[in-house]
């Protein structure tokens, strides 16, 4: 069972401000950067599969992203130029220190996760292909931030040196097809820019909170929770990947519609269905055209009926009941996705957001009522063999 300390560790990243010696807008937290990075990593990996015929281990890519995220939480206070120098001279010692610091907090995920984490940090060739994609995604996400930073900080000393360094790092990864396409500034780059706007869309916009979290950061937390729970339920590799990216993309339509809160959706009969229709049309007209046509079916699989349990049988999407995936479809060939589990992860993340703010002394009617309502739904409830009642009790 996932532990409270691990969950709190992930949420620490929502407090960590990037570029904190520069003028910067909201949405520049470490949590948001890592979420944007993983969406870019998905794009780069798909291009490698499609254009180069590369074999991508998607679970390795997901785990590598989580390992780098946790590593960054521990060392994020170090200025990037100093961080690079320290890693080049004392990287092995720093990595072992990180592993020692994090072990008590991640033991709840399992020994296999920790052992992979250690190999990832200490063995350069481990997950080599996936590491390269993640490094490229890191610099592309950093460059997206820098384009905004540059406009606000044009007179700050050393800014052009920073620009040159980022450009050089991206050029070093230009052998990846996706890097070339994004660097050209065409439609794929427009997708990255559009999705990046989710970093500025605040969750619980009607209530002050600490820490503030964006829609983008929330998506990553749901994805990480979905990954951990998938591992703990013995999910097949494709199910793990689908649950992670289903979580990472589940609020993607909000970049077009913004967050329409549940009470508004339910206020008028038929309104929720109408909103879904509008979302679907806008996705087809504005979002999907920014991606290769061969990806559209997969993206739709992630974001349409996102909270339904789904499998693919004879090339058709089939909605299945609770427990059927584990019993009958837990194989890669069925491309299963646990929609009910994703919904529970989504609600659990919202519950934590409310409870953490209340614990910081920042309260409102919206937060109190939201937390109470969610707790009542999941009290003593199990989904996909995960005891969500116990998880909700962690923060009661």
C-alpha cells in the first residue's frame, strides 16, 4: 500500500519554484515542469516508434520520469549550473545520498521499484534509450519556460549564456525525430505550447489554497498514483502504461474549455452531456490536428470516457465492468485501462489538495465541503483491490 510520506513527498514539488532568481509567472513549479516534460516525452517516444521503428519500453520511460522527478525534488534548490558541475564531479556520491534519503519514503512502493531506481541513477546504460528521450524532453520543457522568462528578464546578466546552453543541449538531442519537429516550430510545437497553458490554469480557482496546484500538475499526480496502484495490482505492461498516460491526459480537454466545476455541470439536466459534446468537437477541431493522424485513436482512447474501464477486442473499444480487467483482460493484447481506478486517483488527488491546504490553515467552505464529500464517497471503499478508504484516512 502506498504510504502517506510518499504522497507528501510528491506534493512537495508544488512548493518548489523554478527560475526563482528571475521574474516569472505562476505555473513555474517543479511539479508543473515535470508534468509538461512527460507529455513531451510521450510525443518524442511516439515519433521514434513511428518514424524510426524504435522499440520503446513505455514502462521504463514512465519509471525513468518518476525517478528523475524524485531525484529533482531532493536536489532542486541547487542552481542548475552548480548542479551540473556537482553531478559531473560527485554524481555517484550525490545519487547515493538521494537514494538513502528517499528509501524510507518509497519503500511502500516495493523493493523492485527501489532497486530499479538505484540502477537508473548509478548505471549509465540502464534504460539508455528512454533516458535519452527524457533528457531531450527535459530541455524542451526548460526551453518552453525560458521563452517566457527571456521576455521578462531581458536585462538580467547571464541570460544569453543560459539561452546558448539550452540551445546547445537541444541540438545535442537533434538526432531524435521529435526534437527536430518541435524545434522547427510547426504543428507539434503548437501542441506543446497549447498543452503548456494548463500550467497556468489553477485548480480550485474559487478557493485560496496552499500549495496552489495547476491542472497540469494535478494530471501528473493522478498519473503517478495510477502507476503505483497498477504496479501493486499486478497489472500487465500495457495496462500500466495506459493507466499512467490515461491519468496524464485525463484533463487535456480543459486546455480548450477550462475547468468547469462539477456543481455547474450537474446544475441543469443535460448540461454535462452537452459539455462533453463541446469538448469532443473542440478536441477534433483544435487539438488533434496538431498531432500526427496515426496518434488520434490512442489520444481519444485516453480522454474519451476517461473514467470507464476499457479494453480493445477485435480492434473495437469495449466498456467492461468492475473487476473484469483483472479477471479476464490483464494482457497487453487487450490494451486495458482502469477508468474506475483513474477516477478514484483523480478524486484522491483533489481530496489531498483540499486537506493539505486545510492543514496549512488556509480554509474555505469549498475546501471543507469538497473534502467531506469526497471522504464520504470513498470511506471503506476498494477499487481494483486498492483500499481507498485507508488512503483517504491518511489525511482525515
